């Protein structure tokens, strides 16, 4: 016969009530704080660090001892402040042994909102390295073994913690900022000093990023806890590498990374990365371009420096954007769609890599080769053997040349570079379309090929341009010398020379280097020979040295017609161009302004000229020359040909005077007088611009040259002849 339900419920309710009453009454007769010293001693022995607890209270329902003020001391070699400090710690215990036998068996720890400080010494030792060393002393562990059987607890959790990471600098070194990671959550199951245990961890990074970690760790290394092995999978998102402490402020790197995914393991001696993937980084690199002292060689693999032991199956960057800027660079260079892969990474050998990117201006870059072993102290000191191919490289925006250099053009480039970490040997071949070399130049309509070899000290940023061959058609220009980069400036010390280079080949390239001919004219035939020194900064070079042109024709420009009456005096015939037998000068170019000294020009149909002058950056001419006419020189000898004799000169001069006519001895006197003046040379001022030059004979100079005593036996001019002669020569004053 079934029992009535109501009595059964009453009985069960009474039992539950008695149990609850008993549980609530336990703290009344059981002083939980009495166990505090035993627990502190056991934990201090287990960790090898002084552990202090506040007043303990018993929560029977949760099965915990509750502490409101716990702390773990730091290694005294690092700090006198606590390594860990928490205002709320729950210590899980087995209730039956506690109630009936007054024995404590710890089953876990739940630590809420702790503050943890991790410090690293200059030698690589961490302040948590010494945790657990006391476990080697079996006798000392007797009390610990009683409270924590087999040194194992079921569950250790940390929630909403704050982790501060910093370094202890060596004496005399600067203190680096500490970084704090909050919202730290960690859980370790079946935690033990003596065997492996699973764990999960997560935290909020400075700069609003997140990181999570999952894997297995242990057993705890009894000599150095930092050498405890682990196997873990790390995922980080929305990372600011500078704020998060992944890079130092001195690196010049800022920006963000969308995600990082790493699968790695550490065996206490070597860190092995199975795969590291950096997804969508958007970083800015500021190059200070300052020389530095030689970087130390890569350190020998050392367990105190985990990264120095790094081996990796694959390191990968996907879809990155890198912005590169330098001091004084107005527009940054942005490289997009960057993809790179480095495989078989080793701390003692080189590793193969490949990369690709879209470069500024819409071009592309591909590369492969080997790099390594990695030098953590200085990335540029990492040995390298690379082959880089670049298409459609915009020289003005890519950052390849310094800011303000005035160099522009679109290049296809093939680079082979080999570096031992100290010196980099580069072999470059490039074809450039629309090359412009100086600020006041114009793009060359003719392609230019450059093949060069250079040796650069990667730390000092100094280099030697061992040879550079610039080919324009069949013309060859050779360049060699040295350079030094410091900040925004690269100083040059180069020699540029050509030997009898074809002007027909160079013609189209001349505007690129700032050489502008008279409007509608062009050089045809002949050769160019130079030996120029190029010094100063890339953006404002100083060019000096001799220049010589031989046997060319300035088509489309008739110099004879520009000389006006002088053409008639010398019997110069008009034509469609000007044949130049030779032109030589010492050139000095500074800031776009050109000065030429020791100018010497021979034009067979006209004569020869010497002088000096300047061309402004805007193309304005200011020259003073002395012109010796071929016809006059021939006439002085008294021989035939097209030479103009004294009588002929007199006739032409008097013909310039309205109503003027002269003959006999008077004409001979005037002719001899004028002939002597013209034979000494006609001062001619050249003005206007390079595209439209003007030529103005100087009257005062002619009269002064005529004061030279005539040859013996020559007739002296009469007093009356001065005015007619002056009037006649005055006709030469007009600009033409």
C-alpha cells in the first residue's frame, strides 16, 4: 500500500532543512582562519615565494575558504613589491575531511581581479623564473604534500586580472615603459607542478586589441619556471603593435594588424613555430636614415632569450599595407597588397622567402631569395641574398630616391642584392621612361638604361658606386664615386664622364638634365665629352667640370643672322643652321643656376668667340664674349677669298652713314682703323633666354680695342674720321 505523499515530502524537507542548518552552523563552531598559517606555509613552500593571506572565512555551500587580501612576494632580485596581489581569493577544499578530521585538502584556486607584474632582467631572466624551485626539496614539501596531494589541484582560475610587463634595465641603461594588459582570464585544469595540464587564457591588449591562448603546459621546470614547456595556439585581433609592446618605440613602426594566428611549442630550449600568419597589417615605417654603430652579430641560441632559439616551418604576411616615409618627404610611399612568406626559419642558417606587392604609382614588385639568420638587434644587419623585380616604378613617389631630388620617371628594375649583415652588394639594371634628372628639366622622350654596381655599409649608410653605365641609345655615360646618407640628406661625391658620345643619341635626353636649346633648334651630329664632379646633396647637387662639343650643327638656328651688321662686315652667309667646329667650357651648376667660364667656340662660317657668363635656373642668359670674325681676320692678311679688306670695311661702314661716302686715303685710314678694332675682337653681350637668345655688340669695347696702335706703315686716322667711324660702329649696337 503506497505511503501518503505529504508525509514523505515533509520528511525530505526536514532532512534538507537539517543539512542546510548544519552547513550554516559549521562556521559557528569551525574557525576557518585557524588554518591560515598552515595554508600560507604550504603555498610558500610550493611556490618558493612568501605567500600571505588575509583573514579566512568558510563558505560551506560553495566549498571554499574565502580570503580578502592575498599576496605572493616577488623575487627580491627584481622588486620588493608583490608579484601577485588579489583582494578576493577562493580556495577550494574538500569539506568532509575539514569538518570531521580538521584536515585541509586544497582542490583549486579562484583568484578575482589580481594584479600581476612580470619583469625581465637584462640577462633574460624573468621574475617568475624561480617559482617552484623549492619542489626539489622533498622534506620541505611534507606540509605542502598534505594540503596539496601530489602537488595537484583540480582547477586554477584567474578572472578580470591585470598583467603588467616590463624590464629591469642594466646599470646605466634607460628605463623602458611598462605595458599593462587588462581583462586577463586564465584557467588551468588539473594543475600540477609534476605533469602536463591544459590551459586557456585571454586578455585585452593596449590599443583595444584582444589575445587568446589555448594549449597544454608543464610539467613546471623545477630550476627555471620560464623554461616550462608548452604547446599552444595563439589568436590576436585588432593589434596595435606599438601599444601592445610587440615593437619598441625606437623602431619607427606604428599602425595596426587585423589578426595574428600562431601555432607553436616550446620545449624549454627551443621555440618552434609551426605556422604564423599575420593578416591585413596596416603599418607605417618612419625611416630616420641615420647612421648607426655596427650591430652585434646574432646571439647564439639561448633559452633565456626565447626568440633567439626560434625555428619556424612558415611565417606569412597576407594582404598588408606598408607606408614608408622619411624626414623631409612630403608624400609618403604606400605599398599595398603585400604578401610575404618565409619558410624553414632557423637561428643559425638562412631561410628562403618570397614576396609580392603593389607599389606606389600602380606598379608591382616580386622578389625571392634567402634571409637570415635573423639579427634581433638590427633587422638591416640580417644577411640577405635577394632578387627583386619591379615594374612601373614611379621614381618620384616610391621613395627609391630622396625627397626633393627632382628625379622622376617610370622604371622597370631588376635588383640582385647580397648582404653579410655589414656590407650590401647590389647589382641593378633598369630601363627608365620619361626620365627627368633635375628640377628644372623635362622628361626625356628617349628611354634610358642604367646598369650599376654598388657597395653599401648598411649601418653607416655610406656607399661606393663602383660603376654605373648610363646608356642612351648608343651613347654611354659613366658614373662612379661615393655617397653618404644622414637623415633627410644624401651627400654625393661622384665623377660623371663621357668620351666622344654621339650627340644625335643624346639630343632627346638633354632637357632631362636641364639643357634647353633655342626654340625650334636641335643639335645634329658631333660628339660630347665631359668629366664632371657631382657633389653636395641629392636634392641640390653641385656639378662642375669641363664640357666639350665637337663637329655638331645647331639646326634651326642661324647665328649669323643674329649678328646683324657684323654678318655683312664678315661676309657671313645666311643659312638654316649653325655649324659648330668646337665648343668648350668649364661648367659650374648650383641650385639650377649655371656658370660657364673659359668658354671657347669655333664656328667656321663666322669666327671664334671666348668669354664667360651665367644661365639662371629660369633660363635667363647673361654672357660677355669677344667675337673674332673669320672674314676680318682673313682681310688683315691681305689675301683673297671671302675676306674683306680695309677698303671693303670702310665702304660698308660708310654705307651705314646716311649720305656717307668715302674713298682714297681717308677710306683707307677708316678701313685700317676699323679693321684693327675688329681683328682684336668684337665684345658681344648675350642676353635673353635659352629659348630666345639676343646678341648685342658692345660699342665701347670696339672703340677701346681700336686704340691699339696700327701696324707699322699703316696710315693714321685723321681727326675728322672719329665721328664717322663712331657713327658707323654705332650701327652695330642694336640687339639682334
